[in-house]
């Protein structure tokens, strides 16, 4: 019996706690011999047998074995895990653009659950959950030492049902948020044209193409190409590619998105365990937007595939990266099916930008750091010192009416800007409050004007060359005519001389 159990658990190693794992990573790894591994597996089998037989309640063998496998993989890094049949099916559904839940990307951090980012237009995003938030409780139950799969399962449920999350945010008190579960339909790409109200050329408004990619799924590249075709028809002068709070997704999707804007060069390289295990991915010729300026927006919630795109455009000199430091997830995961519907989700490589920089734990540093801010009015509406402040100053006839109107306005403006419901604002109002987006649009405008001037200079140089060529041709023709005339004179003189003789 013991041997059978040992064979069943051949892939299972002893569970290592997160805290101990961090200490071990700093020390050199001492590998076990085959004999030692076999002894540990026997010990694990004995633990399994004893726990099953002696536990005070009826033990669930499947749950125990899955817990052992999950513990083994979780000891490697925060992104490796065991996927049961149910988990693997849900993962596949999510990758193909539709799944149930809250619409939130999470990771394990210091025994707690950390939010990488909420997905656009989902219950999590609408409830105001932000990248970097910590989830400490789910429906009142602590999440410490809960693995990712367990946390995800607790947050998922029948659409329409509610779940209560306790959120801890830096510099703020913890708060409870109640969310209603929904079927999450992921549309990766949103786009629109944004007018440049500062433009004065020919009294026309310069148009900027805005493309928002919320995650990298199976349909992202197709959606992006359709968006760019529509925006190119509207003759936009440049693009803002918004990758903020994009938690990542498929590596292939990130490569295809990068390739869309590049006319060549390396996009990313992945490097595995062995020194020879290196794969490089390159862009094909053909830039879909014909060299128009691009500004890539990133923030702390931009992770994985988002960082690949930002790094590729940055290192190839194709785009300006703006915003704040990205998340720093520079590892590649792969699903290894186990044949019975279950699978292993395991980290197989690190990825590097074209310049050879590893993103793991570092992230992408923007070319221009622009932290999300809000515009604050520094000048008060009324000064402390005006004619009205003097004692016994003459009153304005309409002052009583103004006082009444001011009182009404003050009642209306009791709420601060922060307290207003952001979701009820129009798109234009949201854009106006998005400080990073406004600065990105400024940069696109500047780059497009520089590009326009450079093109004008090139055209002028071409015109000068063509004009100089024309002038040289006309001059050469005149010289030829002069030579012909002089030759004619010489020949006539020769004829006269011959006659005289």
C-alpha cells in the first residue's frame, strides 16, 4: 500500500511556507540525491496515510492530494499552481474572452492577496478597486495563507450573487466593499478619436487616436487592427496607446500587438533554465500606422504582456513611454495538461526587452514620469482685499441678488470633486480629469508637429535639389548654345580665310 501511494505522489514534494521560501532563495540550493528524494516521498506518503486515518473527521483524499501539489508549486513562485479540472476549464474560458466573477487580476504577496489590476467595465473596476490594493478578507474570512486558487474560488460564484471584500490601501483605513458577481465579457480594445482643441492650423482640430487595451487575449490583435483601420480613415496625427492597469495575458498577443507598430527589430526574448534555452521574437516589416508618433501610457497596474509591448516600443525608439513605473512581472507561464483534464500552471522562463533588460521585479521605467494628479485651483474666486472689504464702502445695487445666487451655488458645491460619482461623468469630463492622458496627448501633438516640420524640411530640400538640377540643366543648355555659336563663327572665319587664299 505504501509503495502504491509513493508512486501516486511521485510529482509531489514537501510543502514549503512562503516565509521559509524567501530565506531559501537567498542561500545556495542543495540538491537531494535520488535516494534522499525517495525517502522524502516515503515520508510524505506516510503523512498522507496517517492524516487520512487519524484525522478527527472524514478526510477528503482528493482535496489532500490537490493541496499537496498546490503547495509544492506555490513554493516555487507566486505564479505557479495546480489547476484542477474545474480550474483549468475556467482558465481556458477566461483566455477566450468570457468568464464569471468580479473582473479582477490578483497575485499572492506576503501571505495576502494583492490586486494587480481590475479589468475595465467589470464589478471590480466599477466598485473602485485599484491596482496595489490588498484583499485581507473575503466574506469575513481571512485570506492569509490562502493560495490563489482558493481565493479565486471564494470570489467566484453564481452571477447576480454578492461577495464582500475587505480592502487595505496604503495610507487609508481598511474598508469593506460589496460587489455583485457577473459574467465578465472581456473586450480587449476600446478606441476613439480625441480632438486637439488647441490646434489652430486652418481652423481645424487635429485628431489624436486613443487606443485602450485592457488585457491581452485571443482576440486582442484582431480588435486592435480593426480599431487602427477606423482611426486611420479619420486621419489622426498620432496615437496614445493606453496600457494602464492592464494585467497582461498571452505572450503571442503581446508580440503581435508590438509587431503592429514596428517595421522590424527584436520585440522580446524569453530565457529558460538552460543557457541555450533562448527564444527571440522579431517584428515583420510593415508599420500599420506608417510611422505616426505613439505615446504609451503605463502605471503600477501594467504587468506582463503590457510590459513587453512598452519595452519593445521603447527600446526600438518607436514610442515614448509615459506614466509611472510598471508592475514588474517578467516571467512566462505555461499550462501543462496532465491528461485527466487537470493541468499545471508553471513558470518556464523570464522575458527580456530588446536591450537585454529583465523586467522581473523591476518593471518598465517610463521615458517621461507623469504621476496621476488632479488640477487644483490655486487662486481663490474672491480676493481678501477688494473695494468691498473697506468699511462703509458703497454697496452694489445688484449685490442682494448676487448674495442669494451665491448661497444657492454654495449649497450645490458642498460636495468636493473627489466625492462626485466619477462613473456618471461624460467621456469628455473623464478625459479632462485624466492628468496622464492629457499629458500624453500633449506629447503626441508635439511629436506630430516636429514630424510635420521635418517632413516640410525634407520636401524643401527635395525642391531645392530639383530646382538646382533644373537650373544646372538650363545653364548647361545655354553653354552648349554658346559653344555651338562660337564653333559656327570659327567655321565661317575658316571659310573666309580659304576664299582669300
